[in-house]
């Protein structure tokens, strides 16, 4: 049975209308959850709205959104004003264009969702669109009001259905120029480049998400379990400082260590581990 949908609407492509449902594809609900607690009483703390100048608590009815036009000077925006100003949701997901999958810059990816058929009547048209897009190796771009904001979605075939990624707007993606501004223009060639290429080739493999462990979550779960059982909390191992070595010497040693190794084959999918529990 499919989980509860976050949103339902209709894909529109010319005269074709397909009922679709959006489901969360990546969630943080299985992470170890920590709360702020009063050390003296053991009671959980709660957030409170406080006036930044007077320090006094503020009633929720007196809390309003504001846009800062000058330091400490705000234009107040009532919720009904905001609602009336933003685009209305008509639950339509019109496809504006199809683009080649290889032309997609993943820098613009925001959050992934599963996009499935909303009802039995939509399955045939939904499947036709998916198979047509898969055969042409294209993704669809569409816009709709989602979670109270106008969002651009990139929809691409995935298994028996679609993945819909919300996309960052251009103004939200920062230019790489400033991040890379201090990198000098170096010319790397000869033995150094050949050794680097050799090392890379010996490490070629396939992407296996099961192979990546969330060590932070595992460490938190172990810590909570130790505290519950009255054991001494586990302590992380200190990471030794790396020695400063000559780059060429390091490349030669790495190539020597990799000599004779074959590229790792695709690992068989492991069974998904159950959520770690403290007790």
C-alpha cells in the first residue's frame, strides 16, 4: 500500500491530464532525536517567543511576519496579505519542456519526491508518459504551487514510476567563481598526472548507497544505549595527524599499493539495516 501522499494534482501535457500523487523520497524521521532538557528537573524545554528589546514573552496573536527595510525597522505583513499576494494553487502540474537527462546540472537539485499515479484511472496515461520519456532519455520541467510556494520540478523516470526533484532557483545557487577564486592556474602533466590517472582507474567501481554508513547516527545510538545500560559512554578514537609528505612520493606509494588490485565489482545490495534503537 502506498504511503500517504504529501500532495495531489494533475500533470498536464497538451490535452492529456494525468492524476498524480507526491510522496516523500528522503526523510530524517529515522534519525536519533535529541531534545533540550532542564538538567535540574529533567523536564523538556519549549521554545518561547520573546521580544528582543524588552525580553518579555510575546503572545502568539501578537506575532506577525515582517520585512526589515532598515536596521530594526520592519514592514509588517499580515498572513492574509501574504496569502492574497502569492500564487494560488490550482493543483495543476503543466509540463513546460522536456530536456535531455545528461543536460541536467545537479547543482540545482533541492529535494527528491516519488511521483506516482493518483488513481486507477490515471495509470494508463501515467505509464505511457513514463515509458515515452524513458525511451527518449528525457526529463520534464514543470511548475506548480507546492507547500505554499511556486516551485519548479524536474520529473524523470525511475523504476516503475517517476522521481520529481524540486529545483533551486537561479538566484539561490551561488556562483562558483568566488569559491574557486584563490586556486592558481597550474599545469599538471607527465608522470604525476599518469600516476594520478592510474590510482583513479584502480578505484573505479559502482555507486552502492548501502555501503555508506551514517557514523554520526550510529555513534549517537551507541552513546544513548550505553547511558541506558549504565555503562561508560564510548569515546571516539583520536585521528592521528597526517604528516606533510612530498606529493610525487605520495603518488608513487599509492600507485605501488594499488598495483595488482582489480577494480571493485558491484556489490550485491545488502538488506536494509533496521533503525538503531537505544534500548
